[in-house]
C-alpha cells in the first residue's frame, strides 16, 4: 500500500463501516460537550483545553488508510487510543456533569460504539 508514510500502512482492506461511524461520532459529540461542561466549574482553562485535545488530536494524528488527508501519520494503536480517550471522556464527564439517567444512556452508547468499532480496531492493530 503506497502512502505518504508507508511504515504505518495497514495490511488488507479496511473493514466495512456499517453503523460504527455514526455511533463513534455521537460518542465524540458527547465527549466534546460533556467534558468541558464537567470541567468548567473547576477551571475554564481546563474546559477549553479538553475541547482542543478531544477535537485537535484526532484531527492531526491519523493512521494512513483509515482516514483521508492524514496530517501526521501514526500507527493504528494511536488511533485506537484516541477513540478510547473520547469514549472514556464521554462516559466519565457525563457521570460528573449530568443526571444519572443521561449518564447511563451515554454509557450504553459508548459500549455499543466499542462493539461496533472492534473490526476496525482489529484492522488498525494488525500491521
């Protein structure tokens, strides 16, 4: 596979996405809203930094073959870790910032996202 950074190229075709991107984006959106909401009472700067980290890192760092327009190529485990960071942030912040019923729904959303992401994660973790 010819990529700008061939050393991080994945073997084999990327698995079909199905509903995984929809659930991944919903989880990311929750993380982008809930994390600064949870941090704002402690520190506005931490709230702002959380948004920069949660949106900025996955925008800049990506695995070739997984995303078009890779700015900085990274191995698959970094992409998996960035998605995991989003999911953990969404769940933890929801439990801190919101009512337990809403946080429980966010937790289920994150769990479904993990299940749907497993084929992609397996592909990202094989070189």
